[in-house]
C-alpha cells in the first residue's frame, strides 16, 4: 500500500484508508460470486457445473427469483457447510436479494 500511495516508510498509513479498496473478506465474496457466474454462463468446468441445481428444477413454487436462485443442498457436517459449493450458492442467493439483481442465469 505504501508503494501505491507514495507514503514514506515512517509516515502514518492513514491516507491509505481513502483508497476505496475492497476488504479481504469482500474480495473473497466477490471472487466466489464471479466464479459462480462464470460457471453458469460458460458451463465449464463440467464437474462444478453439474453440481449446481436451479431452484426451478427442485420445486414448482413460482417467485421472481426461481429462475436464478440456486438450490443449497442439505448438509450435516460443518466442514461440508463451509465448502465452495455451499458458500457459492449462499452468496449467489444473497446477491439476488439486493435491488439491482439479475432475473436469469442465461
């Protein structure tokens, strides 16, 4: 950060707080959500694409997010609950709750 902002070694680092850079957790969420979108858009890699199931194929309830929301599989262990598949489905479905959202994955 000091190299980007031009702050010298012994100067305070507080000017770096105004850079509007995503925090580490937000960058991770962004990367996972972007990767999930790319999986659905381009249907690759197949081993991941085949694991995602749309809610519209699981149940017949109609709402505005049925075509875009992903089914979160049931899990019993905390380790599987922290897996990429579960986290990416959760993040994707949380993204749909915001006012600016997509209506389909295609």
